[in-house]
C-alpha cells in the first residue's frame, strides 16, 4: 500500500522537526583544536560562514599566539569539524625554483641545444615553445604569453637533458662561449610568488627649488617573479614575469632606464628547464695604437698607426628549473 503524497510530506516534516529539537537539546561540548599547517583564523572564518560547519548554537574563537581553535558545539558537529580539518589542515606542497643567469655568445644556443620558436599544429613535434611575436597559441602549445611582440624582444625555449645541464654550462664557460653570472635558488609554496632581483642603483644629482643639490638614485635591475602551481599529475604551471633594465640616455643630467618586460605562463614537467632569452647587448670597441712622435705626423703618421675594431654581441639568457620538494611530513 502506497501512502498519499501529503502524508509522506507530513512525515518528513515531523522527522526534520524532531531532528532539530534533538540538536537543540543536545549538550554542548568545548574543545581546543590545534591547527598545524593552515591559519586558524582562516579555518574559523570557514566554520562561521552561513553554510559553515557550526550549528546555530555553536561558536568558535581563535588564539592567534598558539594558532588554536576554541570550538563549542554538539558532539555530532564536533565529529564533522574534525573530519573536515583532516582535509583542510595539511602541509602545502613546495617548489624549489633554480635560476641560472648566463651571458652567452652567438654560438651558445646551438651548442646547448635550446629549442626556440613554437610548435606547428598537428606537426607531431615535441617542442612546446612560443616567441612573443606570435599572434596566438597552437592547439598543443603549453605556453601562454601575455605581452605582445611589439613591447618585448624576449622569447621562450626549453632544454633537454637537465641532468647534465650544469656540466654543459661549465664546459661552454671553459670554452669562452658563455659566462654564468648568477645562480640563485629559492623555495616557495604552491601558489605563492617568489621573486629574485639583482641590479644597481644609478646615482645622479637633483637640484631643489632653493638651489641645493642632493644625490638621488634610480634602480636598474634584472628581476624574475615566479608563481608555481602544482597540477594533480605533478607537473608545474609557472606564471613568469621577467624585467630587464639597462641604463639609457641622459637627459639634463638625469639618466633614463630602458626596460624590457615579459609576462607568460608555461606548463613544464618536474625538473624541466625553461629558457628566457632575447636580451641582446652589442659592444663596439675601437683601438688605435701608434708609434710615438711618428704617429702624430700629418698624413705620413697614418703609416705608423694601427687601428683595431672589436664587435662583441652577447645575449642574456635565464634558465628556470622548478623541482617539487618531497613531503617529509605524513598527512593524517
């Protein structure tokens, strides 16, 4: 026999009312809950939200000094809160970001095997790079550049064989093809921004309205910002921002700073190396050596002079290698 719909609705309403009355009459318990990895204030806000974990009679307060929650609620709600904390209060995974800043000669790219450019759609290539001049992304390209080509000459690439990268860089440095000028390392948590900065302060004199002069400074830096995001399959999405300043022309005694910047997002394997390049510097040096006295004779003095001209072109390359740090604390 099937009960009428109205009778079933009334029965469900009575059951809900009984459950509500039981919850209102249930004794309250008070517990101190130690929060180990998360911020207790964040957990308290989550518990106190409109659809949070606390009942209408429950309350929570925070001791910031010990990162502890003082929770008061029914036994059933306490069990639910502890169950939720077992998922929320866990250590955040960390990433070690290693950067190598290299000054390279013309032949460096080919000798190291850097892959520049972008992947052709459907071409079957394993390259996953894109230069800033591209107007869009191919379907299988794992790079998203946020700066148009008109504002930056920087470009992206990848390097195979990360296990031997340091040995290869050392060998090329010994051959005079490159020079490693900096090799900073840092550790950051998943989703947190890490910044590496190196540069100089350019002094200049600044005059006030009263005529007094003071020394001011302008910063010219090479800055790298990395925000890693760990995917479920242990790959790493990196939001990269690179800023390269150089001293420009001087106007009215005040130096200008030329800036190049790139913002991009790239997906890499754990331990794979991304290369940022395209910052070229060209230096032309002219030397004149001459025989004393004879070299100063008009016209004939040219026979006793020697002129040399050196044209040196270098490129600044930044190698970025993210590596996952294994958890040392077991998750409960």
